[in-house]
């Protein structure tokens, strides 16, 4: 079950994906994974905002906040999910080419330029 940031992301993304006919009921698990990934990124960024990018380890030495690694991994995963759902300009263009390449009122960036 999605809560917090993950649920907010679901509510933000799903209507647009549905409007563009880019999501089917079978895609629920993939979209859930995308939303959970977003929530991890947001939570990690909040941790960094709270304590900083450099923290003290158990020995008192300054080290990189482990939340940075969470953000880096979540960013890579989000890029992959964004490509799957056509949520980047490049992947949106690719999806529009598969539909014939013409720009539409709903997707003015859909034209291939040829």
C-alpha cells in the first residue's frame, strides 16, 4: 500500500499517464515501484537537508552521509522507470514515433521533425 510521498507521486503521475494512454492495469506494479523509489529519494533528501552531506561516523570522523548513496541509486532507478513510462523528453519522443511521429495537441513535442 502506498502512503505519503509514494501515494502523492501516484496521484500526480497516474492521471497523466492514463490520459496519454501510456498505462494499463497490468502496469500497477511497475508504477508502484516508481512511486516507492520517488519516496525513497525524497526521504533521503530530507535526511540530508536535516543533517547535511557530511556527518560524523561512530568514531567521530567526518564521512559522506549514506543518504547520498540512496539518492544516487534512487535517481538511476527513477530514470529507468521514467523511460519505461515515457516521462522524459527523449522517451516521450520515442513513444510518439511509435504512434506515427505526428505532434498532437496533447503532445506538442511528439513530432519527429522530419
